[in-house]
C-alpha cells in the first residue's frame, strides 16, 4: 500500500501556522514511508472562501518549504483538488445514500431548528436535530422537492449504540451515537458540507492516513458511518495535539500572531519556523533542537508524538531564529536581508509615501523606522489626548482591532471606511479618532500616512500592534468584556 497523506485547508482567512504544522507532520510521515503528500482546498463554505486566501495559503506553504505531490496548482491524477469543482460528484454520492436509506431530505427551516435547539438547551439536553423529517413518506418528499421547496440532505445516525474506533496515538476511543447529530450532508444551496466532501475525497484520492488536529475526534463517528455506508475502508486515524498559547489555551490570533505571513513579514527565516514547528509535540531521538526538515523526516516516527498540548512560545522561536541568523555567512545574510525588505519591490511601496517628504536620503530612516522594524515600546502616557479620555482610547483600539480581524480584502479604502464609520458612531472628528491608531502603529502621534502605513505593514503586523497598544493602555479583562458587548451591539 502506498502511504498517502493530505492537508485540506479552508481558504477563508490568512494562512495559519497550524496549517503549516499539520503540513509538516503529514509530509514527514508520508515521505518517511516512501509515500505521497497532497494539498486539497476545502472551499465548500462559498460565502467565506476566496481565491486570495487560497493563493496566500499556497504561497505560505511554498515559503516554508513544504512540497506537495498533487494539488490545485500542479494538478494530479485525482483532480480537481478544489471541492467547489467537485459539487456534482458529492451530489451523486448523497443521492446514493438517500436511495439506500442512509440519508434523507429535511425541510425544516432555520427558524424552527433554532427554536428546537433553544428548547433542548433549556431542558438541559444536547442540542441537535430532532428527527422531524426522518420518516416523511416518499411521495410527500418527492412532491415537495418537485415544487422547489428548500431542503437539505441529512445523514441517518443509529438511535442507540456506540461508535468505536482506533487512533494510532490515542488507542481505542468510544463515542455514544446519542452524542452525534444528524449531520447535514448537502446544504440548501446544493453544496456539500465538509463532512460529506472530506469522506468522499479521502476515499477517491486514496488517502491512507489522516493526520489532523484533535478537535476533529468528535467528528469521527459521522465519518466512520459514511465510510461504512459507502462500503469503503476508513483511513488510519492520527489526531495530533493542538498548538497552545503559553497559558495553555488554544492558539489564537487574539493572543499570538497565527498567520504564516506575519512570521515572513517580521523577518523570520522559514527554516527556523519549520524547525520550531517540528518541535511541537516532538523531539529528535538525539534530543538536539536544531534540525532541518529532511533530518526531521528521516527519523520521523508518528509514535514519538507527545499528546501534551505543545506550547507555541514566541520567545523560544525568537531564540531559535537568532541561532539560524547567526549561522548565515555574510553574503547569505545580506541576500536574506534584501529578500526580506530591502528589495526593489518592497521599496517601491515606500516611495510614494517618502519621496515628497525627503530633502536628502538621511531623512529616510527616521521616517520609516517603524515600517522596516519594530516600533518602540508604548506606555499609557503615549495615548494621552486632550479630547480623548482613557476609556475612549481603549474603545477606539478595541473596535478597530475587532473590525480588522475580519477585513477582506486588506485595502486602503476599506480601512478608511471602517474607521470613518466608527468615528461617526462615537461622535468624534476623524482626526481625533485616528490619534490612538497613529500611536499604536508608528509609536508617535505624527508619522507617514496612517492607512498607507497599515497597507505596507500588512494585516498581521497591524493587528499585533493594536493588541500591544490595548495592553499598553491597560485594558483589563473586565473592560474587554464591556467593550465587546458594546462592539457587538454596534455591529448588530
């Protein structure tokens, strides 16, 4: 049997370091067994998926140096590798399930389902589908579908019993079917959900081993049932531990930079980042901390993975990256520095901002120091303003940071529009509203144009600086909860 592994990121945001972590371990396992590693794009969430996000994900994986054998950019024998291009295939398989009695049409409206779940929660029960459409007569179903009534296709779940399966890292796992909802397989818009598409694709693409995050363990019963309904063998399951913040919470962009692009733009070396990801729940047999991906792959043994939540610690990554930087010879150091920021393409983004403000070249460095490096450390005193009290400053920083988390695409006009909207909501002049943002981004009250600076820095570094500014002004957890409540009311 040829070992085949995959990663299947959703193109709904920035390329996540968790994706790189999964890619590294899937690649290493496959190659250590003489197998193949593929990339598949799971874009069934049509409303949130974007070509821009897909492009960034593929570019980020190339930057860290994880190659794949098949994928949406290079093709392969199991193309297409985008789920949005496999819609008809999923529909055909869903109809097979309906014909075999393993799935059924459900006509319940979202409003009714919300009411049912609310009643279940009030009664202390697990919220889930109540089976209302499970036994509808076939002629009624055909008639309602023929009339164009909106519906989804759901899978049947055994009414009793337990799902039992084996995980290579965790051993035997049991989950009662009473905890498993009757999953929607085909949505009302005709697109498959993740759960149907992933099973079909993993089978048809010959995936032998599934290495994915432990958050998917509770989905195994649905997937195991689907593999069984189709009469297919289920791949070997290996659920890896999730990356954690230093406080043991799940790694999230609210507490740590999570985008691969952040680490690229901040000047980390890709080989250092890959090395660090290889240390997440893993250690080399000889316990050394510095190794490249080929050395990692050569000794990779999935059973050496620790189930303790690996902590993604920026200080440790900074130390490791420094070791790699200091290993470079002078020529390579200069080349890497040029590739990172001091190159013609990068400088071309700065020229429109600085040329009209420059009398001689010595003027340039003081203007752009916060763009080419870290801006200085901030204190609450930096945000003092005659027209803004501390609460207003915190509100501005929090509101903007929340809006930027979901801003797509990252464009100057979009940045300006959301700030103008918030300034109007708070009854502030735009000049006063922007003051805390100038300080957060540049470390000073007057700098190069704010929105041009944010465009140059990119979304990841911009968001990080806003989070750091919130810490500098001393916004407490209690204040954060209050700000979040007001923000949600504002955006409702």
